C-alpha cells in the first residue's frame, strides 16, 4: 500500500509539474505577445496625438477664418453705409446745384 501511495503521489507531482510548465509557457507566450504589441500601441498613441494636434490646428484655422469673415462683413457693412451716405450727399449736392442754376437763370 505504501508503494501504491508513493506512485500516486509521484504521478500527482509529475502532473503538477506538467501543469506548472504549461502555465509558465502560457505566461511566456502572453508576455511575448504583449512585448510585440507594445510598439504598435506606442505607434498608435503617437499617431493619435498627431491626429489630435492636426485637428486642433484645423479648429484654430476655422476659428480664425470665421473671425476674419466676421471682420470682413463688418468692413463691408461700414463701407456700404459710407457709400449710402456719400450717395445721399451727392444727391443733395445735385439738388443744391440745380437750385443754384435755377436761381442764376432767374436772375440773369
């Protein structure tokens, strides 16, 4: 009976060693996969940061363009008002000139 228990114990020990070796091999394989994936993760992280920077640059450019557009619209509005005022002044001067011509003809 002792011999049988020793054989069973040796068999269980051998099975435990096989399981331990398999677990170590699995751990090593997973570590190798992680090590291989790390450069890809770093590359993806760098690419994402570059995309974010480019996106921010586009956003800033759009914001600047909108600001310039608003400023241009204000300039156009101001120029339009000045042109309207100038046209009114011109019309008034024409009327004054016409009135002076009539006065000159009447007094001539």
